[in-house]
C-alpha cells in the first residue's frame, strides 16, 4: 500500500500518467477458465443429430474419392454407346447408365466433388468478404452511405445481367464461376451483419468500451463479433445449399459451369427431362444434393446454437 | 385406345372448353371437316367432302398445339418480320397471292390464276374479287384490290418504312426494285412521303392494269417467280391503315390494330403463354376449306411438361424426346406403344459446313486444319467414312437412317415437268441406292472402309507438314445438355470411323450466339447449319456456295472460301479453288437455262453431284421427329419455302390418336400421290 | 425525420440513375450482331444490318446515345421494345405482366408469412420437441431439394394425382394458379420459419426473459409480449422488400408453368438484347428494392425505438 507520504512533494505529472493499452490486462477482469471455442465445440458435440450429419458429410466427401477409385469406369474415358442406354442400376453399372449408355456412377461422384468444392469455396468466400465489410459498414457511420450505395448498386442490377455478361466476355470456368458467385453474393451477408451491428453498436457496454479507448478493431472483434457468430455461421451454412441450388438454376439458363466440370446442378438440369421415365437418374444426384444441404442446415443450426455465448453457462 | 385413358381425356377436354366459355357443339358438323390428301388444287370443299377421319375417330373441332417458348412471336407485321416463328402465326392471319398445297406446290390464294410469258420474265396474276380486310373483331374494313399489293411492295422497298426487312428477294428478282430501294435510302426521312405511285414512276417492275390484275416484270428471266410471289415481301398492305396509324404505328401494329385477310383472327394473345385463333368470318376461302372452331397454341418451356400435357389431353400433338421414345418402346403395355408416328422432315437440309479458313482462339490461322481440309481425299474421308447412324438416333431413335441427308438441296424444293423430285436427279448422278434402314446410303460403296483414302490423305498432307491427329473443332451451346450429348456421340463416331491417329473431334462452347461468337470469329472447323429455302429453285441452295457471288451466304460466312479466294489462296489451296471454280461455272451455266425446266434442273443436279463428289460440304441431317398426334401431318401444307406450313386449314384430325401403322399408310399414299 | 427521408430518397434516385447507366453501358459493350436473331443474321446483308442499326439509333456515339437516353427518361419515355414485342412501348410490355406476377406473388406472400411465422413460433415455443423437429424437417427438406427438382415434383404430383391444370392459363386462372402459388410459397415459408425460429430462440436466452419468469409471468405471456415482439424486429425489416419484390416475379417458377409474368422477362430481354426493356426493368427493380429497404428501415425503427438510422452528432 502506498502511503500518503510517498506522494508528498511530487507533481501531478509524476503522479498520474496514461497507462498503455494492454490486451492481456484487459482480459484479466472477470477472467475464468473459460474458452469460447472450447465451449462451442462441447455444446456442438452434445447435439447428436448434428454430429451424425457432420460424420455423414465427411463420409460423403471421403467416399466420393473412394467411389471414383473403385468404380468400373473412369470419368475421363466414358464412351457413349446406345446399346446400354437407360440401364437401370445393376452389378455392372451401379447407378445405371444415362441416355447415352454411359456409366452414371462415376458421373455422379465426379459431379459431387465439383459441387462440394464450389459450394464450400463460395460460402467461405462470401462469409469472409461479407463479414469484414459488414462490420465496417455497420460500425463506421461515415461509411454507411458509401456502403449503402455500393450495396444498392450491386443489388439493384439483377445478378442475371452480371452472370450473362461475365459469361459472354470472360468465359465460363470453375474459377470464374466461383469468383462471380462470391461477387454477387457477399453483400447479402454484409447487409445481415450490418443490421446486427446496428443493434449492438450502441449498447451500454460498447459505449463504455469506447470511453475506455478500446481500438475499433477490438470493439468489433471482441465486443460485437461474438454476438454475430451464430448468425454468420447459420448464414454461411445456408449459403452452401443455396449455392448448389443457384448453380443448378444457372445451368438451366445456360450460364453454369463449362462441360469439363460437370456439377450436380448440371446433372440435375439435364436429367430433369428424363426423370419421369427413369426416376433413378434423378434420385441419385438429388439425394446427394439433399444430404449435403440437410447436413449443412442441421450443422449450421446446431453450431449457431452452440456458438451463442448465452448458452455456454 | 386405352380404356383407362379415354374418360380422363374427355373430362379434361370438357373442363377446358367450359373454361373457355364457348360451347359450339352445333357447329361441329360444319367446321370439323378434313380433306383428302389429293387436294392438289387446294380448293376442294372441306365441309362437303369431309369423310370420316381414316381411323374412325371423330374429327377435332378445336386444336391444342404448342410452340417452344424461345420461339415466341416478336413482330405482328408480316412485311416487317423476318422470323419463321412470327410467320407461323401470321400465316393464319394474312394471305398472300399464293399459298401451297401439302406437296409444296404453289396453289391459288388471293390470286385465282397466274401465267407467265415465254422466257418467264413477265408474270401476270389474276386476283379474286371477293377478298376483304377486316379488323380483329371480324368487322370488314376494306376491299383488297391490286392496289393493296402495290402499297405492300412499296412499303417493303422503302427503306425508311420497312427498315430494309425482306428486301433481298424483290431487289434480286424484280426490275428496278434495287434502284428504288437505293433511292429511298438517299431520300432519308423524306422517303416517308413516297407512295406507290412514286414507285411506279421509278419504273419498278410491278403494275396493276386493272383492279384485279397484277403484272410483275423480272430483271432476268425467272422460271420460279411464282414461288417468290407467294413470299411475304409481296403481301398486300392497306393504305387506309397506314394512313390511320402512321408509319411507326403501322410497323408496330399488333394483333389488335392490324387488318386481317387470312383464315383466322386472333382471339387472345398472352405473351409467352397462349395464342388462340378463331375463324375469320369474312375469309374468302370459307366455303372451300375446312377450319377449326378454335386453335390454341401454348408456349412450352420444356418438353417434359409437353408430354405431361399430352397425357392430360391438354395438347393434341407432342414431339417425343429420346428418353420418352425409349421408355414407350421398351414397354409393350404402354398406351402409346403403337402410336409413335414419324413426322415428315422439317424443311431444313442440315450440312456440316467445313471452314476452309479456321482461326485459333487467339486469332492466328489454324493451318494444320486449313491444310488438311483443303485436301480432297481428306474431305472425302468425311463423306465416305463417317457413319452418323448414332448421331441420327439422337433425333430419331427408332429409324435413325430416316434422318440421313445425302444432298445439299432440301428434298421437295422443286419437281421437274415429269414430277420427278429434284434431289432424286442428284441421287441418280451419284449412284445412290434407296433407303434400306440398315446402312447409310453414301457409305454403301465401300462399306464405310476408307483405309485407302485415309492413307492417301495422310501421305499427301504429311508432305506439306500437317501433323496428325488433326483436331477438328465443333462448337455447342454452353450447358445445353442435348447438344452436349450429340457432341459426345459425334466424338465417338469420329474415333470409331477415323481412328484417333487421324482426326479427333474437340468440343468447344459458346454462350449465346453461334454466329457472333463462333462463325464470325471463324473458330469452328465445321458448323452444322440448315438452309431453309426462300423460293422453289435449286439456285436458292447452290447459290449460297459459289466462290465469287456477293450473296453466296455460306461461302462468305461459313466455309469462308470466298474470303480465301479474295485474299489470295495459299499454294495448298490451289486444288480446292479449282474445284470451287468448276462448281461455280456449273451453277452459273445451269442458272442461265430459263426456257427448259427439265434441262435446268438436270444441269443443277450435275453441279450438285460435282459438289458432293468433292465433298465441299458434308450433308448431315434431316429432322425426322417422332410424335404422338391427333393430326395427320400429311394433310398439312408442306412447302419447303414460304410461310404457309402452319396454316391451320384443311387438316385431317381425329379424336383417336393416330397409330404408327396409320401414319405409315399415310406416308405411302402421300408418296404415291406426289409421284403421280 | 422528414428531412432525412427526403435526403435519402434523393440519394436513392442517384443510385438508380447510376445503376441504369452502368447497365446501359454494359449492354452497349456487346457487339452489335447481338441485336439480331440468328434468322436475321442469316438472311440480312451487311447493308440491311447497318440500316436496321441506324434506324434504331445504335450507331451513334455513346455520349449522344446516353444524352438521348437521359432526355427520354426526363420525359418518362422508356422507349419501345425491339424484340420481346417489337414496337410496343416498354411500359405496356411490363404493365401486362406485372399484374400477373403481383397477384400470384401477393397470395404466396400472405400464405408464406402467415405459415412461416406460425411454424417458426411453434418451433421456438416447443424447442426440442416433436413440433420443432417436424418443422425443421420441413424447412430442411424444402431448402435441400433444388428448386428445379421440387417444381418438377409439384408439377407431376399436382397434375397426375390431383388433376390440377399443368400450365397457367388465362382461360382458367383460379385452378391453374394453384400449383404456381404452392411452388412460390413452399420455399419462402421455410425460410421465414427458419429465421423466425432462430430469432425467437436467440431472444429466449436473454436476461430479461429470466427476469420475466422470476416475476411470475406465464409462459404464453412471455412468448407473446416479449419474445415474439422482439424477434419480429429483425423479421419486419424484410417484409416490405419481399412484398415489393414479388412484383418482379419468379424466374424459374414462371418459366416452368408458363406464367406470363415478370420473372422470365429480364432473362429473355437480355438474351435478345432488348436494351430498352432491360434498362427499364433494372430501373424498376432498383426502385423497388431501394423503396423496400427504406420502408424496412422505417418499419424497424417504428417497432423498436432503440434503433436509429439517421446520422446524429456525437457518435462515431
């Protein structure tokens, strides 16, 4: 304890000085043996259904590689042959054959890999770009107008126009598709984040935090972001089925991926004309799409529940 | 017909009729007639002579048909439009001088009779005196005389008024038409005030000595002018209506404003959804032809829905896709198993047009391909070695070889004075046999064995530095599953027939426009394209392939041989250019024969045979589709040129669906009658 | 507030203008051959093409075209369609179709908000119970199956099993609208239910709910007085926008059922390079979405007074 005599004869400057901001010290208050992500994981693992779907999805991904390896036909060397056209699944053709008598098994699994890759890349890309811009948009009031204008501009020109023009001028490939889907999708996430930031920005604890001189990035990442994690994760998880869905719509319009990259969307758009007569052609890709989508819905919801700090006590 | 199916079909039908709020059962006897296939004059009385439809089913009084929704109507003005999809609608609303019969020969419409002078350069048409204009409600608005045809021709030739649509046929055939067109271009906006009198004063070769006579004078003798005169560029136009609506207004007049003189009026038009037609009460042909009480054309996005609709009897005909055909064929108990009818070929003769000046994507010439394709033996390998049976099966899985096309000119475009069809003359010169349903006709010579030709081509080409395999680029519409599959099938055919050491087929994609993205950039090795005739003479086909003519469409745009010749061909193209020169000479010689139709066609057949022997292009495909139908296609107008094929007049229909067998009988009867 | 509104609307007007200028320029970056049909490209001579382009004013310098375009906009002249319905004014082309889309869309909107909120609330109220599970299965399945497949199934089942008319028909509007409306509302019901449940569950864990429980409020009181009202705040923001956007129709559904609505119009117009229609549609959609967002913000402020949007001094 300092005694009063210690301060005698000293000037105010020496008595009071500004303490440097220290992240470690800031965490010290209310410190407990609490790890946010650890709790999230624990809570998530408690949800048996979600864990089941997580495992199911992982199995699907792994199996898509195994399936291609053990299949009797290789995608690259498929040959059209009218004789076995529309063969229903049997021991030779495990998923039957398509209208040109090509093995459907390797087509479906090959397409599965491409679809999953595209969906993950797009969802993660949209999430990263969207969250960064959303936080800045919501928090920094001066930028609100600018971002709103950009949002309006992007949002008010229908994506079909962008997709058509990109396809016409740049071409069609996996990378172009992924980039353009992120380009037309990120601002939806950003807007949702912005709206949430609006709701939390002026709460009292943030006011206090600002008064204490916490830097902007820290307010954003430590005070606001955790509240948003659940919503962001849900949005990202939902983006995955949405991307697959949109890709099939674009394929239907002729703006999808090129022929070298057969996605599930392309497959669905194609067999849609046959499925009344040969349901198996639709059932296999549709069930895989459904498994992927269902997995992400369930996982997304469970993870977002788990990510809510208020559930952690 | 399947017993379970019938009640459902009837209830659906009545349901629709009730909703349409027209119960016109009483008119059934008067209008639901049909015509025998021998109505060559096109003027038999439908109502009087209507026999029971040949399969015992009652004739339909209303027809429910469909159209693909990418083929929606865009323009209502028949003079202004240039799209087949518009004409398919408009032919029911307006008539021209002539129409066609089911064999494709010109027959009377507004003109009752016609004749020409000795060298076929002056043509006189005698018009009916009972043709009226009426509006969309069927109210008579005016009387059609020769003057309306003058007004129409002036409109087409006036660049200000018609914006250059449909000018190519009158300017190439009619005396003074090109000059008058150029004059209107010069005049600019002032051309708005020109009238048909100005046109006559400029010496355009069209005149009206009296109200019901029209005389055309051609630039050069034109033995096929009757087939030109039936085209839209010579359709009538009402001066009153032009004055009433103004030039802009007339050009853009829709079904609600325009005047009608054809068999039907538009009852309802909902864009990209439905069009319905009702009979025009004032139509001059009402007593001589049978019509339906209502025709409804639904726009379809998708063939799947089409088949669905047919099953519900919301449609009376549907073309079948591969999967449906396979499904029906493999299931003997399927109610449609014996009802799959083979339609007549569509009016396009598809060719693989080789590109003699291919560019790579980066704009550099692809000389490996250009050298190879300039070699005659190399081209003949395509002609004599490429078995396309599986490719044909994509169009017609049951009888793929019915789709085989061995000629450049479309079958049925013209007949000589003995009634012999033109392409059969070519066939004789080529030594082609008859359809046997087993092998392609042109491969029979050597059984498709091209080992010698291949060796010759490889030796000759290796000598000038061509590397093998030669890559052949084929372009398809991006993400179009049907074209993708066809490309896969073709690739396999190339591999099987040529061997991977010789020619390999590569597939590229375009996003929206084949012409814009591929043809103009000359990126394709060959492009599949079908020419639809403008008029009934071989020159309309062969004239597209000549070396130097300015209007040789394919030479300039697809094979690019005209460009090669203009820019100066390379050494290795010398042989090719020689062949083209000879071919062009033969075509020009044939075209100069104007007084003897038989000799003319024979000379053309000679030129075409020369072209095919040297494989300047490769004939590919006729579209012979399979359909389920209640309509006898062989009673439809079936002209290879003009706009009349979709006129809903004199069709034979039946409440019972036609069977495969019946259609085969129709076909046999039709062919017998066509030869007679 | 009024000042803010006026200012914001004016700024939106500029946004729309910028958007339509961008589209105008983008459309004109394409080569002119795109303005013709393949039929026309085949039969037109170069002079004919030139003449047609000139007549349509497409060969003028870009600046002149833009000035003319703005001039027309000032007179509220949106031009005439070139390809969709040649010569018809764009307003008429759009007007004919808007009614159809709006009618179907509004019905579907009511159904899906009503059902979506009920399902969402029920799920949240019985979280973890059978109803929650059932609702999740529905939302998940509807969203998991691609729309193309779902519409095919609705079409086949609706027409084969229930005998509904397959395609939309103006002669038979009532029955033939059933399948399109079902398709439209299925997906949006699921998404409303999903978000409703999410916001409700978020709200249920709040401290004030604990307080309310302690105070002895009944469960239903808590649910309806507190949770529902708070959870509706983020929901209502999307309400005006989604209602307004029904006017623009559904691309896939309208194609599928041949509904003569707004949905496929834009793609058709782009594919046919009908520039006036594309520009007008973009302007129209932009206006709809901007008005929608604005109304959404207003509505959000009304239901939750804590939220402010207008810029005030003092805050950063």
